[in-house]
C-alpha cells in the first residue's frame, strides 16, 4: 500500500481507551480519513479494540497497527529505537493509563 491508497479506513474503538486514542491521533497526524465505530468489530473473532480495517484488511492491536502502518506512512519501517519507544509506550505507559482510567471510573 501507499499512503494515498489508504481508503475506507475504519477504526473500531472505545473513546477513552489509550490504545484507541493513539491510533486515532496517528490517523489525524497523517491526514488519513477514517470512520470510527464504537465497540469491538462484531463479525470478528478478535474481541478487543482497537481494530483497524483498511481496504478490507483487518489489523488488530495498536502495537501491530503501528508496526504495519509505519512503512506506509513514513516510507520506512520503524527503526530499532522507534520500535523500542513504541513498545515502552504500548506495554508500559498505556497499561498504566488504562489502570488509572479504570480505577477512576
């Protein structure tokens, strides 16, 4: 894919989910037009969010979504340093944010 070919993007998400916020922010930053659907993708075996569907292809999990889209949006895969930052953010900061958010609901 090329950035200009990213059509019909759909983000299945929950508004307050940090991983979902990350994906929406990336799409906004790169000017990718997308539709938001609240909640999990009903016809998928994967029951978590976010799920992104682009041009009919489903990509699950914010970390996997970022890794798959990096080469399309930036023209190159994530460097080892960028991958480490992404992993730290995904598996550290976002988990802490989710725990804090859930504790205060």
